C-alpha cells in the first residue's frame, strides 16, 4: 500500500513538473513571437521612413545634376546622376520591403559575407575610439578653463598650462605645479616636471 502511495505521489509530481515546463515553454514562445513581431513592425516602419528620406536626397542629387548640366559640366553631372540613380533604387527597396524581408536580407548578407560584418564592426569601433579620444581632449581643455586660477595675461586672456604633447599623461600634481609657475608663483614642492 505504501508503494502505491509513493508511486501516486511520484506520478503527481511528474505531472506537475511537466505542466510547469509546458507552461514555461508556451510563455517563452509567446514572448519570443511578440518580440519578433514588434521588431518586424519597427523595421518596416523605419525602413519606409529611411526610404522616403533617401529618395528625397536622390531628388536633390537629380536637381544638382541638372544645374551642373546647365553650366556645361557634364562629367560631374553624370557622376551625380549615377549616385542619384542608386539612391533611388535603395530608397525604393527600403520603401517596398517589409520588416521580415529586411531582416532576412541582413541575416543572409551576414552569413554570406562574415568578413564584411567584421570589417564594419572594426570600422565602427575605430571611429568610436577616435571620437572618444577627441572628445576627451576637449573635455580636458574645458575642465582646465573652468577650474584654472591662472591670472589673465596682458591682453586679458587666461594663460593655461600646456598639456603634454608627447603623449605622456600628466603626473599627479603636475597640473598644479604648472599652474603655480604660470601664475608667477613659487614652484610647489616636488618641482615642475
């Protein structure tokens, strides 16, 4: 009798676990299909907008080519017409394609040309690093101007200590020592580097 009770309990536990797994799978499938649907709708909407913008640019290129032809500059006009024609085709493709087709085309392109995806990733990373480097130098210069205690020169301009141009970072306290020297004050302990 106890074996029947144990077997019945085991069976109910298995049924409960199977039901929980089934419910979890259904919820995950439903969430996944909702996410895919939203992604498709967004891709469709954004691609149509991008297609319209590109076609507007193409129209501007066509107008520019006409103006160049009026000025007798046929060769540049032909080049601009070629660019405008390609832009028109891209704009048409984006306007007419739905989200599903766009996603499939991007996936297919990535499978067929993984090197292109890697090159694009490298180019984006390189560009981002250059932008960050440039913006950090600008932020550094702005922070010096905002916190500087150096008096103005004879013309009323604030003299700032120079940043090292040889690629070396400033050492701790170097900025303060250079500020004191630029202000005509005595060098701070440790001397200017």
